[in-house]
């Protein structure tokens, strides 16, 4: 039984004259599982996560497919129905902790927004839960942090607050959109550990969007690799990391430098692999035009 | 030289600036209207159906064509002295546009120069310019302009001088802020590591990036100048009373509003459309010219 | 190191006129001709400030900087100009480091003409064409503006601008952190090749130890404006002496699933 099941999701960009940005993407997410969505810029990973969160920009048009979450197709819901799900059953851990918090509001009000507005809690009740959440994400002096404004906190602290906010509503699914890209490696490790712990405690599924294969290897149960809005490779993380099937995945694993393999030469992804990928995209588009 | 692959840049056709400008509705509307006004102003004696100062008391306060009592040939009616409203509007655009173009250009020149220097060199240059601007902006502008024209004497030169003296601060502030923003960009650091002299960096690297804001602001300023000129004409401090101006027409129309509303309405409408057109043009230009915003 | 090109001794940098904040607490370093030194640290370590101090883009409060035997610590703009040709920089964000209103041709020929390295515009054009081909871009790129290129292509232009004057020293500040993995490896190997071909000394600033190891001879680890550890890559990476270096290395997620890594 899957929590989220995306089938043949296709989308085009109205700005670029109807250029395809998702090409029949399918993926499954089981309860409690972490799925890594990887790809380079323009691969479509953030389009997928935005579609799930109901935050697609107006310039992106879905042309086909379904995204069934707990029995309901998210793509077929009215914006009113969708708002009931996003922000409470599906929440987001954003990429940039520096801009994701409103600089003019105290942490308390931002952290408890959802509890008060969507759960109808009183401020006192919301405050009590907010304090518990801050303790849960290992923030010392939660009382002080509740009163603080975002600029008084470090990047790592802000990301902890955002994680607390994402789990505040006990969501079934959390979309983590490159949540550690802007952080130092030592902080990144703490944040990854925290997401893992919160997820285990709340029984939440996570879609982890990233471009870092190292992060994927350490935190994701399964992984989907995208290129040009098309799924190139998908499967259990361990299998894919140990014996990747698609040449693009093989090349990406070989291209990233590793401090533990000094003897390994830098191996840029050969142009022939991109040519092959472009050919795959073109033949997909030809099939589409013929069928549709 | 082996493993560096040659990657073709995306097949992005380099769009021509002119076609881009024409494709922007704001530029098209605003620019088109201003262009029409400019042509009207230049060829006013040939286009205007009548002499704008010729009085004929027998034909006083004629309503516009289409209303009862209108005379053929007086399309927008006449004022209480029997002067043709349309012809006066057309001739009035001469003063309005002359003031707009000259005053806005001069204010931009003075303000932008000081703003660039203050924003780029900082230190005491910035301190002096910024204090000057602060003090300058503490004066109420309309009062100051009336005072200035009263001192300088009326006439188109005084109107232009009053606008420049008051409005250079607007350019100075915006250009200074924009210069500082650009100065913090890495391409400016790159120019420093290459060894370009400071003034060269200002002219070669920074000025072209400040230009879009400057052009937009100039267009806005032209709209403001048209209004200021109208205000000064309204209070009788602009050009000699014989020359038709929109502000003068509004002042005159105000007195006969009960039996000749058109004498007030048409210049007011023209003024409104002109200022709107300048604002739209400015906004559109900024969007089209800025290469970063264009994408 | 006999052939020292650039050296700094106990330099300190202080920011702010009123609330003085010391960002560098006495840094010593030397870079030999043709050598690539990695400078690694997390945010707030002072690595970026150190790089800019070496290029005399920020002033040092104490200490001396020597370039090719010459004390450049307090040289004025005019006196620095002839040296500027010899010390160049590649930036982190190629978009903001290329003037959006200049064509790639202007970006590359401007420096040549300024320093009199080209006899005339034709000659500058010829040299720009050579370098643009060397960094793996087609000649048509010369007539493009930066925003018409992709991120990786822009970074190649950034590299071309740094090497077009045939410098002796290049500072590379987080040059691949904004790029995709596949582009990263291309840009890194390009920098590696160029430094070998031209005998360039490179100071390579990065937060990514894997990237440092791939292209540097020596590495220096900074924390809070102080040097924590320094040495040949092989010794620092294989047998780190400082706890901080070890923490940094342990925090890097490697693309092999390692159960227990998160908890470690």
C-alpha cells in the first residue's frame, strides 16, 4: 500500500512555448519511507515536489497523469480541497533557511501558525506544543528561541525551527527540498540525523530532493534519478549505488570527486552520455506526438 | 586539451532591441502616445485647425462638436474668449514637452553624476552629497518651486531651472543606491583584480548597469515635470500669459466650469494621459532594456 | 619551497570601523610557483577574506604579503596595477562576476588592451578567440552576453578571463560550488590542466574536501580565522592530526550507503 503514487505525470512550460518539463514520471512512496529525488538543475525534481505541494507556478501546466495521495488525486482537487491537505498532511522543509522565515515575525508565531489556523488551537496550547517541538529538534533554551526573531538565530538553528514547523502538524508526508544545500557539512550531518529521527518518531514519509548523491546514499531508502523531466533510473539506494544500470548514473557516480579515493582521476560525464540522454528524450517526445 | 568537451550554447536567437521594445505593450502605448504628442508639438502650426490665440467674442464658450449649439470646425469647443480649445491644446503641448525633456534631462545629468560619485567613491564624497540631499529634501517642493520662479522671474527658463534645482535629488538618491548595489557585485571586484582604474570601472562597468533605472526614472520625471509646469502655469508663474499652456487652460476653465466644463476637462484629460504615458513608457523601458530582467 | 611566489606572514584582517571584528588572527602561508594550495573551512572560517587579502582586495591590519619577492602589503592602486596582470581571480558565482551588459568579447579583450598585452583590437580579438577555444567554448560565444550562456559555460568564461593575461597566480574562490556534478568535474579538470600548462600557482578555496583533494597539492584547514592544520594532501587526508579536520572529513556523506554513518 503506497502513501503517494504518481503515475505518468507530464507537464509543459507555457513560458518556453510548451516545452516538456516532466515526461511521464511515475514513482511510489510507501509509508515511513524516504525517497530521494535526484538530478541536475532542470531535471524536474523541484517541479515534482511543487506539484505534490500544490505550489506549481502558473507557467507550468500539467498535461497528464495522476498523483494519488491517500486515495485522492492531488491534481484533481480544487485549490480549496488542496489547501486542507498541504500544510497539514503534506508539509515542506524549504531549501534556504535564511529566507524561508519572515524576518519581521517572532519564531513563536511562525512556528505555531499551522496549529492555530488549521487545528484551531488556542495560543497557549499552540505555544506549549511549539516548545515541545523545539525541544524535539534539540534546541536549547526553547523559551528564548520562541521569543527571538529569525536574524538572531544561526542558519543551522533556523533550519531546526523549520523542521519543527514541518513536523508540527504530524504530517503523513514531508517534502524536503534541498534542506542542507545552504549549510556547512558538519551542520548538514546534524540536520540529516534530525530529519531521520523526526521521521522515525512521527512515522512520516519523506521526499528528499537533492543533487548530492552522498546525501542520498546516507538517508534515502530508495532513489529516483531524473534527467530532462524523465525518470532515468529508480530503485533501492543500495543497489543503485553499488551497481548502477544506466550509463548516466554510472557517470555521475564516477564524476563526483571523493576525498577517500585520491588515486581516482577526475572523470567528467562524457558528452556521448548526454547525447544518449537527449536521444532518449527525443524518442520519448516522438512517441508522445504519435500517440497523442 | 582532451577531456574538455565543446558544448554549444543554447540556440537562443539574439533578439533585437527594437522588436523587443515594440513587443512590450507599455512601451507601445506610452511611447506611441508621447511620439504623437511630439509630432503634434513640432507641427502645431500646420496641424492645429485655428490660431490658438485668436479671439472671437462672438464665438465664446462654444461646446464641443456633437453637443447642441456647437459650431462645425471647433471640434472641442471654444473658451469664453472664443479661442479654439483643440488648437490651444496642441500648441500647449509645445511648452509641456519642452519643459519635460529639458528639465528631466538636466535633472538626470546633475543627479546621476553626483549619485554615481557618491555611491562609488563613498567616504567624504558620499558624506557631502548625502547631507546635501537630506537638507535639500527637507524643503517642501511645490512651495520651493513657486518661490524659485518668483525670484528668477517667470518664463520657460525659470520653470526648467526650478524643476532641475528641486528634482536632481530624486535621481541622486536612486542612482547612489543602485551604484552601491552594483559596486558590491563580483564583476566589479573582477574589474579591480584586472587593474582597471577606479573611474574607468565606474564608467565601463557600473554606469551601463545603472542606465536602465536611470532611463526609467527619467521617463517618470518627464511626467512629473509636465505636472509641475502645469501647476506653475495654473498659478500664472510659467510662460507669458499669451502662450497657450495646459495649466493656464485649466486655470481659465476652472472659472467657467459651470457653463463651459470642456475648457477645464480637455486639458485635464490630456495632462492625465501624458503623465500616464510617461510612467508606462518608463516602466516598459526598464523591463526591456535590463538584460537580466528580460529573461 | 625554494621558489616561493606568494607568501603571507601573520596577517590579521579586521572588519568594521566602530565594532571591530577580527576575521583573521595571524595567518602564515606560502605558495610556490606552479603549486596548488587548497584552503578549506566552513562559513565564518575566514577563507574568503584570506583570499581577498592575498589579492589586496581587502586591507590587512597587521602582517605582510609578499609577491615574487616584493612587499605588496601597502601598495596603492597605481603601484599594484602592473602586478594585477600577474594575480587573477575566478569567482564562485559566474553570473554576478560577469558584467551582464558586456559581451564575452568585451570581457576578454578589455584586460588585454588595458595592460597593453595586445598590439591592437585585432590582436586582442585573436587572443580572446584562442583562450575561448582553450576553455572549450565555441567561438560564437564571444558575441554572446553572460545571461545567454549556461552556468558551466559562464564559469568557463570566468576562467578564460582569469588566464587570458597569462598570470602567475590565480585565486579560485568556491568556483564549483554552484555547479552541477557533471559540470563540476569538467571545470575542475580544466583548472587542473591550465595550471599545469601555464605553470600557474593556484589558491583553491573550497568548503568541499573532496574537491580539494582532487586538485590540490597541499591543503590548509581554517577555523575561526586560524590555521588548524596544514600539510600535503596525502598526510592531512590520510592521517589528520587535528580533531577538527577529522570532524570535517567524517561529516562528508560519501555515495556508498554506510549504515551507522548518520549516528557516528
